């Protein structure tokens, strides 16, 4: 048997033995899953770009997106999930890079229509 690899609510490591072929003990069924109080990174990035569009026709930059997430969701700007989510959104064509201004991101027409419909 190996030691459980989960972290308790107090922030300390669990001292129980793990079940064979498992990382976690029976007591900690949801270990490794942190409860978050915010939506997914993709949704937050889309909302941040949507929030800047009335004021900035060029679109939002990575720096603006990170500042928006820090101000509204208390997420550190150095979080690597932000850059991964932006790359994923570009690949799925939910956001596009502004062709006139490199480094600025705009919402695709489908994403913009979806947001307007949900309001």
C-alpha cells in the first residue's frame, strides 16, 4: 500500500494509506478536484472580450484579458490555463485574431450572436 496523495482542507497531506492501485484513500473520494467559484476559462475569456468590444474596436489583448480575469474572478495573470484557453478558442474559431492589429482578439460572429441571444 502507498500513501494517499491528496491534500486535506487544512492544506496538509493525508496520512492514510491509499487503496491498492489508487492514488487516494476511501475517505477522500473527491481528492484532486478543487472546487472553483468561477466558470471555465474559455467562458471567462469570451466574456472579457465581449466586455471590451463597445469601447475598443480593435478587440482585447492578452494583457487586457488577464487584467479582466484578475479584477473580476481573482485569477492570477500568470496562470498558464489562460494562454491554453486562448489558444484553444482560436483553434475552435470562437475568437479570431484581428487581421489589422496583431495581438488583438475579437469574437467570431457565431460567438457574438450566441452571447447576444443569451442576454
